[in-house]
C-alpha cells in the first residue's frame, strides 16, 4: 500500500528537532532508522502529518564507556552494534540481540533509539535493556530527563516519552568482573520477529553465587517483561544448580502473558520461555567464566 501524504523535515540540531515537535503538534513523528515506522505507514496503521528525520543531526551515533556506564547514542546503527569488538568482549548480550534483528539491510538503517522508542512488544532490545538495568535520556523543551528502564515501556507501542521529547542516549551500567549475559530467541524463520525471546544477565560473587540477576522477556506480553520473581529466586544461588534454574525458568514463564496467534499457542510460548531461560543462564554463566558458549 501507499502511505497517506505527509510533510518531511530534516533538522540539523536536537534543539531544532524539539522545536519542530512543539510547533507541529501531535501529528508530528520522529523518524530515526524508519525500519518500523515506514511499514506501518504503508499499511496506514500510522499516518503522521509530518516526519522529523534525526539522520542529519551530528553526535548521536556512538558507543563508548564513560563514567561507569556504557553510553549508546540513540542513532547508533544496529550494524555498528553487531560489529562492535567492545560489545563482544564486555556486553555480548547486546550484540546477541543486534545480530538477530531482521536482516543486514534492516540493521544497516535501524537504530538503537528507534528500536526501543517504538515500543513494539516483539522487538529484541527492550528485553535486553531490562536485563541490564538501562537508563534512557530524553531531551524536551524543559531540558533533559532520565527514565529508568522499568518505567520506560508502558504498553504495546507505548513508551514514557512525551510527544515533544526525543530519546538521545541509552546508558547501561558497566559490567563488573564475573559477569555474563545472553539473548536467545525462537523465530519461525530467519529474520522474523521472535515467537519468544529471553535476555539473561548475571554477576557472580567471589564464591560463585549469583549476586545480581536480570531477566527480560520479549514477545510474550503486551510489552517487554521483567521476570522479577525469577531474578530474585536466583540471587544467592549457583547458576549450575539445575533445580534452582528450573524453578527460575518456571517463574519466568509464569510472569509471561502471551497471546495465541499464528506463531503458536500461549502455552507453547510459555514453554519456550522456560527453555530459553534455562539455556540463557547456561550461556551467561559460561561467559561470566570467560568461556565461549554456543
């Protein structure tokens, strides 16, 4: 199909972009990579009156560690995330997700900020951000504010950004020693959305027990889900304790709220959550020990 008519503007600064959002009103829509928005427009599920393109604003594409955090610019391309040597060594969970997002053409255009701001409950990065305890930085007319990840994802295609705010940066706490993470998903075909996806991040104590645990779920509810009870059940437990991991996997499945659809029944998706949590803990543990894992 063909989108309804719209105007297009390409601001040269964030200040200009925020001003355009203010002046153009509710019909204005930010476009980052456009890989989610444009298909919706073609189906006329979204009909913005004006697109405000962030692509020519400098300084929004970066990956760097600074002041105890990994800082990710909102316009960082998924292809750059997938190719980052720093992420491979220290934040492999993020790279896991980037590598399974759609296909190379989409990853060359899609952005980190666009992925999380879209609020699609089947997107991969929101679950990863929950597992990592990320913060989101947004700029609006009143200045910058920080939104914690637990407050950011509100509902299907709904996040905690005001209409006149722009996501500028994602910050992830620097991973301490003895940390590891993984993102795994099941999909019907290559480059598809997840039937179910699970992000697991753990940090071990000196005696080998889970000190901190993050578990995020995707495609099994109206938004990305933090499996809090599952996280809590693993704290103080060795990740090699099969019974404890099995219990956590069941708690994560209980936290999910999937709907039956063309990708499978709700019960099938819950069974996938159990499987992926079990596998995810195993991979995260191997990485926390400095070992490669499949």
